């Protein structure tokens, strides 16, 4: 169906359509595409329609409408929604009904957004293709044989398929930006601490951030304004005022210094000439808009992947210990004792990749290895942060590849975990540094979409979104073509 | 007995004990969530997504728990860390909702400090750190291995728990008890815990080893757990020290292990747990930011500290002329000490107030199953009662009766004296009448007194007192009898 979120809100406010109509259309569209995409673990028609009726009542009674009033959105199944099953893509939580809502879910509710469903994801957000979901893979709306990226693949796929204008994802090492790149949408990983993690099922606590995934920069900015801010329930959320990100959107880049990372250019040059050419063209577009390109260096970024694969598994090995079958979720009985129950529950409940990372992390934290692995990884993390600090002395934002390839085919990398891990090569350093980064559509390689990554200093999302907006307005890459699935989905009753 | 006593039998051994004391802090809410922190509620009614470790929930530090712990640190002369942090202690156990415990590993809130025993001995502290308590497993068959099922009560999960770790400097079970009593007194003074060992708000584990007297190296230690009262700490330590000594004398080697105290059988037994094999994989909790404690905050806490028991005890000796022993009893808890000072201020009779409080008041409290905190007796009425005795308004015997009532029911001594007609009679006319009656009824005794049997006088005094139901002032009675008989 959909137009942009801000267009839907305006139409509802002007009573051109009702919120119920908007939600019904989105639900119908989602249902029609499910057999092809499998973007959702669960649709929430009852909850969504009840909320939509409440919005229509607000419209009728002339109440002030929230900034996302009546806008259908999809949230990754990692966010707790009170009373609804929340699985994190795992069998171990297949029957877990959340007793409370995540702070970001409450914020979306309060802004009038209508959650139509919980989207598919790699189990516990561990993966780069959405193939690690316990509930089957999601497909890419631009190539039904291709992956949508991961771990926020469901949200990327449904926004890419233009079912909803806005989705919510989480990004630990690239889980918003990589699928955004694969599905031709805008995906924003905010500064660590900008958005509350309360009620978001933890993978790696020091890296996880929730962020918007949207059809365009304006919707992403609007959504970030809604979900950002200090939360007393999350000690790691930072108490800095939230600007109106939509006010910072600009159309030219006069006076903006854009850093180009030498190490990344070398790397992309080695991978695929077509990709290198696409990014070169993107930098030139930025230049044409008035930006000044400057060379910057991130000398320790090459250690990012190794560092990440110590810190994230270490944290996950501890975070996932609570899934033992004792209190909630799946349980497999033991031999009359609790420890065999724990073992069997976890053996049956977790998928291979999750187990792999729990084992990696347990090892990295073990006595005798802790200093060599975890402590050393934290030191390199500090060096990577310092690299960014130094780079941002020279530039206002960094522009670089989001990924080294467009979407790959399902199954192409499932047998080779390291090849899968390498998908996050360009996104992990920003996660380790905690700085904000986004991916914005930058064109096509082999007829598949590819995103440009824009990175800013901590808490300077406004600058980053401003640059992305100017680039988007000048290039219109996302609008240049239509996704495969949208062409083949006349049954979806797309009315626009 | 035998002349062939083995050489090692002449060796004398000494015990080396270190205590790890866990104390639940009596904050209003739990350590990392808003759930109420109280003992004895219906199982699993004081829980929320956070203390149940629900997916997505996050901890938030209870500032009051930090304050409580730091005040304990200040009272015990510890160094408060300017920078501290919380770590995760990872291990699987069903009473722990997250299968890790948020604790402190290498940056505890305080280091150093000491507990001074009444004997003047100083037991140094290693550290005090803060963590969250676990839930409670309730095994249907009393023990996990023999139960068909286990119920878990998570009310206690997430309650702030302070761990006070001593250096291995305690030399005997009795000294361990003194240490615990002293610690308990300090904690009660600060009001940071209710320190009830039977409710588990104070729990104690002991590291015990022995070594030949004079040796400076530490022997292999056993960790003794499951001691549920101060008395069981003493018994368990006595047993364990003896066990180790016997083992060593038999030429056996002490193994490092955890041993549980069995209260009914009066012995410790090896848990055969793989405790030593545990690797807790501590790492900083990424859900919490490091703590910084500003000097100004420490100064504010310091200014809010009450006078500590030992200081108070010394002051009671110097200011009120009490014996050290009396001062010790009167400062054993804050309620008693405050009561004493209030009653003394009112009566200006420091010595008498001490006598009353340590004598009759204590006796009647016991009789009624009360404590100073639960009794209705107040310092001002006790002071008034003492004045009534010193002024001769009532007899010592009558005063005891009033004291009994004050302890049981509270109230004002003057009212009780009037209502019960306990006022002492010194009116000579009234006494004369009773004396006359007694003399008339005891002609024989009068005669024997006059015949030289001096003791007969005391009989007559007793008769007069009895007839006046104890109200007649005894000095007046004796003088009057002597006058009449002389």
C-alpha cells in the first residue's frame, strides 16, 4: 500500500482515510506477501485495529494527534509487547508472552504508531541474513531468492516491500544497516545510549541499540525523535535532550566535511569493482551537493571484527544464561533434576549459531583466557573509539560502504560462519565505538540495492540525518526502481 | 598415659578463622528494581520483570543500598572507593533468575577497615561489597536430591546483600561470636539491617584452618556453611577445629572443601560439591555504568552517622561513672542506650538508672516476653519512679510492683501508686495506731523482748509492716517500736 508515514498521518488528520483503513490495508498487504517473504513471526491484527480505532476516535473528537498517529509500523520480535508472544526468533521463547512492554514500544504507542506485527529475525539477533531464525528465513523483496540481511531482516523486508513505511530494528554490529542496504531502505543505528534498551531482549548489552528502518530519511528522523531519550529504566541510556531530528534535515551539503576512510576504500576496491564504482559515484554526489571530501583513517578498524567476536559472544553467553526453562519459555524435562532440565532445554531451544556464540563467549571469559581475550578486546575497542575521535577532528561525518556486496542468495553463506561474519566488516567499528551510523539507498549493483553508510560523532544524529536527507533528495535511488515482490503482488490490493 | 606418645602429639595447634558475613540491607526497595524489600510475604508476590530476570529487563542501582553500605564502611573505618563497579558472577542455579548474580569482583565499594572486639582485639576487614540476594528453593523432600519437585520463591531475589569479608585473624569460636555480636551491634546502630540470623538477614560462612602455634603460614582451609545462629557458629567452629586437629594428629591431610554444619547431629560434613571447579567468569556488567562516589557525598554520609557503640560505651563510663561491663550492656543496642540516656537526663541518677535497667526492668521485660523496643515503658516514667523511691514516697518493694506494671502496660508511676494505694505512710499518727494494735496482739513477744531477746524487735517490725501492707515507712516503725518498748 503505503506511502510515507508522514503522508499517512496527514491523510488521517485530514480525515481522507481512517487509521483503521490504513491499518487494514497494511495488514492485508502483509498477509498477501507472507507466503513469499515471511517477514513476520506474528501479525497483531486485534491489537492493531483496537489502537487504530482509538486513533480514529482521537481524530473524531479533535484531540491532538501524536507524531506517528495512525501510521502502521512493524517491530522486530526482539521487543517485548505486553500480552503478546515475543520470541527473539528462538524456539526457546516460542511460547513466551511478555508481561510488559519495551520502552520504545510504549513510545511508539504513545506517538500513535500502530504496530501491525512482530517481524522475523536471526535468533537473538545473531546473524546477517535472517536465516538463523527458528521460524524459517525471510526473503528479500528485491530478490526472492536472496536474503533480506540480518538480523533485522523481517523489518527490512516488510519496509522494503512497502507494506509499512516504518519498522523498528536493533543493531549490535550492523543488524539494522546491512538489511537496510539489502532492502533499499534507510536504517539508523543511533548512538549507544540514545535509545532505551529496556524491554529489548539483550544480545550484547554494550552494543545493542534500537533504531528506525524506514522508506525515507524523513520517516526515519521522525521515528528517531519519538523513540530517543533517557529512560530511568535503562542505566546506560544517556540524559541528553532529544532534538527534533526532522528540523535538521537539509538539502545541500555546503560547508560539510565528509571523511572518506582510506582503509575501507582499499578494502572495497579489493572486493568488487562494481561496488567500488557505486561508492565512488556516491562520494561524488556528496561533493556535488557542496560537501568537501577529506581523507580520514581508521587504522584499528581492521581489528573490529575480531574484537566484536570476543565482546559480543562474551556478553551473550551471560545474557542468554537465563533461558533455562525454569520460569518461562520452552522447557524440556530432565532426569528428575534441574541441571539436566537446563541442559536439555538449552540444547533443544537454541539454534546452532546461538550455541556457537555462547561457547565462544564462555571460552573468552574463562579463567586464564579472560585477560588474553576479553580484556584485550576491550583495549582494542578503546583504540577504535580513539580512531573515530581523531577522524572526527577532520570531518563532520564519515561516508563509507554499508556492505561489501548486495544481498546474497539464501544458503550461500550458511555453511561458512566466518564468511557470514565478514558481512559486518564495515558496520562493526561504529558499533564498537558507539557512534551513530545509518545506511541510505545508494543505487544498484547487479540490479540489487546497495546502501551508503553515513557516520557521525556521538549524539550527532541530526548531522548524520541531515547529510543523508540531502543525498536522498538529490539522488532518489530508492524510488528509481520497484521491488520484485511489489510487481508480483497485485493480489495485495495495493491502493496507492 | 602411655610413654610412647608420638612426637607430633605434643604440638599445640591454633585455629585461624576468617568470616564472610552476608547481610541483607533493609532498604525500602530491592537492589536493582522497585519491588518492596520485606521478609515473610506470600511467595512470589514481591517480584517484577527485573528481579525475575525476564527477557529485556534491565537493572537500575538502588542508591540507598550504596549509602547504607558506605555508612557501614565509615563506621568500621573502611576506605570508600572513589570508583567502583558491578560485575556478573556467572553460574547456573535455579534460585538465581538470570543465572548470574550481579556482584562486585575486583572493585568493591570498600576496602580495609576493622572490627574492634570488647577485648580490644582488632579484626581487620578485607572488603565489603554489594550484590543481589538469590531466591529461595523449597524442596518438597527437604533436599534437592530426594525431592519430587522444588518450589522457588523469588521474593528474596534481588534484595540488596552486603558481604563483609574479614581477614583470617579470628583465633577462636568465642572470638568469632564476639566479632559477630560487635558487627551486629554496629549494623543495628546504623539502622541498615534488621540483622536477624533466623530470618536469614545475616548469614555467616567461615573459613577455618589450623596451624601449629607459632607458625605464620596458613593451613589448608575448609569453608563451613549453613550456620543459622550465633550459637551454631560457635558449635560448628568448635567441631571443625577439633576435627581438623584430630585429622592432622592422625597424619591425614586437610582438603580444601566446603562443609555444611548439621545442627541436629552437631557435626560438619563435606558437601562434595565441585565448588573448586567453578569458574564464575566474572566480567563487568554492561547493563550498569561504573559508580563514582564523590568525596562530598562521603562527607555528608559521615555527618549523618550516629555515635558508634564502642565510643558510646567509653563515654558512658566516663560521663556517668558506670562500670565498663554495665556500659557494655547498656550500649548493646541503640534503643537501650537512648533509653538510658533519656532516663538519666530526667532523673539525674545515672547509677540508679543503670541498676534499674539492668535489674528489675530487664527482669520484667523477660517475664512479659518483651524488649525495650516492644514494651510500653518510657524513660520519663522510669525516672519518676526512681525519684519516688529516693524521696521516700514509696518503698523499694512497692517500686518493683510499679515497675512491673510500667513494663507490662506503660503509664505514669504516680497514677499507679495512687490507684494501688502504694504510697508509703510516714504519718506518725497512722503508724502509731498500727503499732498499738500489733503490740496489743503480741504481748508474748513484747515480754520476751523485754526479757532480753533483741531479735523479737524485728518480728514486731515485720508484723507492723504486714499490717500496713508494706506502706509504713520502715525507719519510722522501728523508731516508734523502740520508743514504746524502751
